[in-house]
C-alpha cells in the first residue's frame, strides 16, 4: 500500500472547520447567513456561555425537505451555486457548501427543518461528525439549528477561545453586521435567556437599523450618503466628525449586502474625514456598496470577509466622494465654509444676501435642479430691492473670468463681484452644464463621441415597458451621442457606454429623457444638464476662479442651450440707493 492516502471525510470536515469555524461567532455568522439566504424575515439567535455552551438559530425561511437536509450536511453541498459561471454572479451569503458539515464535525449538532405548508419535519443529529441520526419532527415553519459544546472534540481549539465576554462581543458583531446588510430581516439576539439586542424588520427605514446598531446617541449626528455612478452605487450613513470613536468598530463596509474588511475602502473613508477628526479618533461610517457582481470576486477568503474588486480604485474613489460630499454639505461645516474664503463682504452686500436668503427659503423651487424659471420668478418679486436683473444673454468675452469670487451662498450659488462693482450671483451647476455641453458638442461635431471606449462597468436599469421600448428604439440615436444601450431582457436595459462626463451620473436620471429628446443637440442638452447638477458648489477660491475662467471659453457658444448662469446681477449703486 502506498504512503499517500485519502483523508477520511470526518477529518476533512474538521480541517475545513479550522478555516471556517474559528470561534462561536463564526458559527453564529454562518448559520444566520444561511437563514437570510433562505429568505427568512426573522432570525432569532440564543446563546449560552457566549456561544461556547450553546448556540441556537431559529428562522422562518423556506426550510428543507428531508432529502435536502441530508445532502446539506455533506461537504461541498450547496443550493446556491450551479456552475462556474455562477461564481461571478453570487448574491447569496453562502456558496461554498462548507459550513454545515464543518460545524457538525466539531460540535453536538441538531438541525430541525420543515418546508412551508408541510405537516411534519425532519430532525438530524450529529455528534462530532459522522452520519446523522434521522428522526421525524414537528413542522417548525423554517429551520432551527442547535450547536452545543463547540469544539468538545477539538480541545486545542477550545484553548484558543478568549474570555467569554470577548466571544460574546464577536457574536454580537456577527449579528449586527448581517443585520446592517439586511435591514429587511428582523433579528433578535439572546444571551442566557435575556434579549441583548433586537431590531424589527426595517427595510423601508434602513436608518432605523443603523441607529439600532450604533445606538440612539449616534442618531442626531448621522448624515446620509449617496453616490450613484455607472454600475456602482454607494449609500449609507456616516456620523459628523463631532461623533467619533476611539477605535474603528464603527467603520463598516459592505459589498453587495456582505460585510467585508477592506483596507482600501477603510482608508478612502478615513481620508475623506482627514482634517476634520481629532487625533486618535476614528469615524463612524456604515458604507454600502453595490456593484455588478462580475466586478467583484467574493471567493478569495474562507470566511468571505474579504473581496477583490476588478477596479478597486474607482470603488475607493466613489466611496471617498460619497463621504466627502456629505461632510462638505453637513450643516456643521457651513460656518467654516464661509470663513476663510470670505473676504470682507461689504455691509450692503450682507443686507442684500440676507434678503436673498429670506426670499429663497420661501421658495421651494430654490433647491430644485433645472428650475431656472421658477427660481427667477421667486426672485423678481417686487419686494426684492430695487435692483433690476441683468441677464447674461450675450455676455461680453472675458466677462466670467473677470468676476471675483467672494463666497458660497446657501450652499447653492456663488457670490461674485464684477469689475463694474455689482454683486453677481452665479449658479455653478449652470457653469458645469455649459462647459460639459460644449465638450460633448465639440466631440459630437468631430465624430469622436460615438466612438469612445466602453467603460469597465455596465449598468443595468429596470424600466417600465414603455420607457424601455423608447430607450431601445432610440438606440441608434443614443449611440450617436456616445450612449450604448442593449436589451438585457427581463424588463431591463444594459448601459454599456456613456460619455466620460456622464459616468458619475445616475443613468436613471437622464437616459429616458435623452432617448425622448428630439435630436442630438437636445440629447446632449439633457445629458449636460444632468451632469451639471452634480457640480461641486463648495469650492476654494482658486477652484471657483478657474471654473469661471473656463466658462469664458465656451459661454458664447452655448448660451442658447443652457440653464442661466447669472442668477442675479445687483449693481452696488442700486443697493446703496
Ligand atoms: N437555515 C436554512 N434554511 C434553509 N436551507 C438551509 C439553511 N441552512 C442551510 N441550508 C441549505 O444547506 C445548504 C448548505 O449550507 P452551507 O453548508 O452553509 O453552505 P452554503 O451556505 O455555502 O450553501 C445551503 O446551500 C442551503 O440549501
Ligand atoms: Mg452557508
């Protein structure tokens, strides 16, 4: 007989358990994830001695037939992966088919399960591996798993367990992380018969889940983040810098509803907070990234705690941007924003600004994008001073570059001063819109817009049938302006390519409108307007000056197509008089 032999199945499972089951919290994580994968709406976790004594997980998911339950205890048995192609479309927590046999090989394991509507169920029991004992059981409307005396047959492992308090903390973390990734599922965690954490299903109000995890104290400090890019969405909740922690426990990242640890993502968040945190403090940030599953490999870590992105830089960049934008716009920064950038705003200006703001607050259209008209109407009420608006229908060349940037107004406009001594309020979004319009139009005329490269991510958009037909019907016309769409089936369209200026703009905000537009010029108009709405309003003095100057190069060319740049031009003489 040769020296090389196959290992017995039980030993294989125990070896696997070494990777997958490190501590009670690993069991809690794997089993609760299975419950979520099984479509549970409620998951209850009961622990004794911090999970070292016993772990019970009860769910109301789809359960298993007897045959499936038996198979589920075999190594590499899973219902979640069919072929290697599926490996690049993973949306479930599990897919490796390792957890149940591994856990059963290092504990006293009992599984009771029944399928919906079944009148009876199945009980399978295993002690430290081997074949299960099969019994009939009452129907439980889901699955209940008891894992007692973890590592009873692997004393070396047991020694590595930390103090029970520490193990309990890990179990809590496992549940709260899963709960954050799945606000639609209700969770309850009990220890020694007492509920220590619980949160009802909060799918409609994910912030409630965030507060349930971070604590009520965090609530008043939370800001919502949201960044939509082609094929990539970043959402979540971050705390303003006055609410920090001494460790990084409040900094959590999720990818496609899976908690992951990722140095690059963490650094991107920390960088965004950079100057605003006191030394030695860590930010609180719950960041949820969703992207095409093909753009992220989840199969790089036995506990699936790490992932590999096809394009880590753009993911980090989007996360950084999401956090920075929210921090910049946060109310607590307003005072600071105006500080250093604001030269001595003259007394007359201050008065005019105050009235402008008072007017603006009464006008709901004020913050609405693309409502140039409504905005102007609200501003030209007779009570607003004596100044007459002068509009930039035909600005002279060099007009914008000559404006001197003074300050940001209401986090929406720029306050500038013209050489002629008037106070000119400009709309930075309109500036960006014009510059982008001009760039797109120029490439269109040269014929290079239609031949741009495909981007790495493709976005999928679900649309109502009429809109989908309209978009697909306009495919050739969209291609002319650099937008490539394709029927994805199942009521959605794929977006394979967009001009670079649009890559960071949520396609659902412009695609249908662009498809419906009359001609290429109108389509470019729609895209430019949407892209312009993302203009960075809170800028440094130099950035504002540079953007005003850039506008001079294109102003005359595009004024007919664009939203108005000069919102108000108030001659100082009028203000004095
Ligand atoms: N709570 C549960 N409810 C229903 N089915 C379950 C449950 N837990 C496990 N299963 C079934 O058992 C299979 C094996 O589970 P597991 O060993 O964790 O591997 P994986 O989750 O990677 O598929 C799952 O694919 C699933 O079909
Ligand atoms: Mg699993």
